[in-house]
């Protein structure tokens, strides 16, 4: 079965899981190194989420208030499409 969501969401889930659970002392050293490497990506993933949420909030505000000019609303729809496409890649 083809994966519904892209690799980005799976990567985020693995990074958050690696950060949440400490490395066990009895684990294979290669597995422990991979888990530590994933945990090191935590700040990058958090910033990706924060920036995506900020762009989406701005875009939805522009679209829902209907006070902006048409080109700005088109750009807001483009921003939403870009963020959704980024997370589903």
C-alpha cells in the first residue's frame, strides 16, 4: 500500500520520538547513534513546525477577513498550497 503522507511527516515523527525517549544502555551502539542523531534534529523540526504554523495563520487570516486585494488573497492560497505540499512530500 502506498504511503498516504510523505517522508517529511514520518521524519518528524521519528525525530520527536527520539527526543522523547532516552537511549537505553543495552541498545545496539549503531541504533543508539542513529537515535542520538535524530534527537539532534529536534530544533530544526520544531522551527519547521513553527514557521509552517505562522504562514498558515497569516494566510487563513488574509483569506477569511476578505479585506485584502485579490492578488494578496491569491498569494495566501499559494502559501497554503506550498506548506501543505512541503509536509506531504
